[in-house]
C-alpha cells in the first residue's frame, strides 16, 4: 500500500483508487479506446470505465490474453460494453490498420487513453527501424491520435460532449538532461534503456502539450489533452528485469501503489468533471503537478511534433 496519502486540491491522493475517483459518475454515453489493456493499469482502467458504463475498446497486441481480461470484466459487470481490437503500437502499419478499422466500424470516440508502454533492456529497433521505446511509447500513440482525431472531433461536436485524450507518461521523464530527439533516438553507441524510456515519456508530455496548443489555436475547445504519472507500480513493465523484480517484491512493494491506485489518475482524467476544460497539463495522484523544465518547453514541444510528423509520414 502507498504510504503517502495526503489529499490534494482534487480531493484525492496517492492512495485513492480508480473506483473512488469515478464514484457516482455515469459514463454510459461514452466510448473509449484504451491501449495496452491486457494487464496492469491498462486492464484496471478498462475495468473501471466499463463499470461506469463506458463502451470500452481494448486496443492490444495480444488479443488472446485480452479475452481473459474481457471475461473478468463481464463476470463483474454482465452488461458491460467491451470490445477487443488488435493493435501493435511498434508498427505504424498496424496503427494505420487499426485506425481504418475503427473508423469503418462507425463507433463514436469520446476518450482516447494512450496507455501502452514498453521498457526494454537491450537496444531494439521497431519494424519501422526506430528505437523501440520511442516507436512504441510515443510515435505509435502520436500516429494513432492523429488518425483518430477527426473521429473524436465529429463525435464530440455533434454530441456536445467534451473529448479527452490522455497520455500515460512517467516521472521517468525527469531522467532526460539534454534533448535533441533527432540525434538521440537511434544512437546505439550511447544507448541506455532508462534514458531511452525517459525520453519516450518526456515525448508523451510534450505531445499532449503541443496537441492542446494546436487544438486551442484551431478553436476546438471541446477536446482536452493531458498527461500523467501513474505512480510507482509493480507491473509487467518490469518483466525483463529479474533482479529488480526480486527487489520490488521483497522490499519496494511496501512503498508501491497497487494497480487500483495506479489507474486512478488515468480514470480521473477520463471521467471526473473536475478536470472539464483543463488541457495541456501534467497530473500525478489525480492532482496537477509541474513536470520538468524540458517537459514545459513550448519550443521543444513544437520541435518534437514536427519530427514526429516526419517519422510517421505515409510512405
């Protein structure tokens, strides 16, 4: 159990659960996509949104594993609306295929939760020859958001419901000291997996910030985009680290959040009316916090946006 439980301005704290921050909220008019919903905070996010009546589309790489998650949700909430769609965020072809299938389905889109992430110990390139952390954690979500943004605009404008885009980032973004994305992401000689992960998480925050700015510039005031740190949670993200797993399970588990607490900020940003109209911000423990100076740099956000557009341009 997380030991620091002081409540912030939102009325919630690090010990608040996803169910608590969405208590009494009716999401029955809403449709949400949750990436990476096969386990951890992604599965818990999908469960709680479904519990609140949201039609949840779980966008996952492994659909077989996700069927068990769906079964568990339906056992708890028999009338839940839950679908599974295949999506590999490390492959831009897969992202484009998912977006095409989703648009063809005719489903509305009110909430997009960019949750999925990887933490890889070795330097690895994606199918598109881009460093795996950056390709999966940032670029896949960047492309997915851009491809589905028009669907969300149409949905939310016609139904007069606020759309919410949520990027699950990390305090790991503070590991980044120097930043030139174009020079760093594919540099195998200087590769450090913790730094590479932090760089991708910095990109998540900058992506949300720049998208918020562009939407406001366009006059789209009915879609917000924010990022968050879920807290320290022991999940499958650490499955490649046997030594760390031993340490976490024997010592740090007493300092860590459980999954229900880890998914709280995501669910808070997705459903809670207290964040209506709030955009381009960074949250932790369901409260506003300041990210690093680099994550608050508008010029760096613009630079990343243009670089990301180049890397995701149709070939």
